[in-house]
C-alpha cells in the first residue's frame, strides 16, 4: 500500500470514528439514548400502490431500551378487538383506515399504556426494496410454508431471502396458528434483519437506505432519529426479546376476533418492560 493510500484510509477510519462519537454525543444530548417506543405499521397495499391506504397488516412496536438493557419487539395482532370512536367494535387494523396514525396510536395507548414516540408506515414495495438494498436476509424455515395467497413456497431449511421472498415469508398464514404464527415469523424476520444487517456496511449505505425510506414510507422520523436509532441498534448486543400481547380467540356475530383484556395486557407489558 502506498503512503498516500495509507494516509487516505487512515483519514477515512478516523473520520468515521469521529462521526460516531459526534452522533453519540448528539444522541445523548437529545435524549435518544433513553427508552423510546417506535411504532412500525405495515400497510396491506398491493404492488405499485403508493398512497398508504388500507388496513394495517402488521403492528409492531420497537422498544429501544436504555443502553445496556435489551431492546424488545412488541406485536399487536391485527385481529385484536377494540372499540373505535364513531365506528363501534372493530379489529384494531381498521383504526388506520378510519382515523389514520393518530387513531392507531390512541388505540395502542388505551390498550397497552404505551405512548408511541415516533412512527413509520411502510408498504409492501418499500419492505422489499429495503431488504434488497441490504443484500437480503438469511432465514431458517422450521416447517413447510406453502401459501398461494402470500406467495410463500418454502420447505424446511435455511434460505438467503430477497425482498420478495422475505415478504411472502412474513405474510404467510397457512399454518396451524394462522395469524399468531405469522406474527412470530415477522418478529423473527425483524430480529434477523437487525442482527445481520445493522453493521458498518449498513451505515455506509445509509444515504441509499434513507432515500428508499423517504420514497417508500410515511414517517415522522427526523434525519437525526434515523442516525441515532440506527447507531444505538448497531452498537447493541442485538439479543432482542420478542413478545406478543396476550389475547384469546372469539367468534362474535360471525367475525373472528382476538380478545385482549386491557388490565391483563398492561400487567403483562409492565412485567416485561420493567
């Protein structure tokens, strides 16, 4: 290696380290190293759709814990029965249709006591594009998944999935526990993405990632939010807990719901979050 090239590489390394230190100081001063609850909504919007309309296919809260403590993925089943003001009893995934993000956040707070700090809404195209940009994700399939509705067609084994395959894996419901199994797969996929892809190479792709996010998502994240949350997760041990709020199945007036008791849900979350 020539002396000039060696100096250039050293400069890049020092610049990167200095940038990390700067972000750490900035994040600390802004309070982003304290616990945060980030809401991620997956919209059931078909290929080519870009108006972010439809029911929420996925409702996940990423609880970014204080430094040194485990982060947590909290899932709320889309079929959870709630009372929507002005619209009566419904599934929680209808809250976004009737009242957008604010009604969804309000229902989540009433059910769980979690006051969401930031939100991101992503459609199917955005989900696929981000995974492809990150170079795919390695997923182990534990049971046969063959579902024409989601496009999943996997025998048990380990796969390096592209965006299209990962989406079909995450949306598959053709197993014994239907939506609850699907939630488990979604949590597993998100954890795999964080553990495999939130590293130096991902940080170097940050401008491209942010460009896709700006185009294919709706969010109230600022640039500083993206940088600091990405930094926190990339520096964490990635040993993330995954939980789903407790529910019981019920059929009411011919409609299948999952019934959640607010007191039970809040006690369950208090036990895990504390």
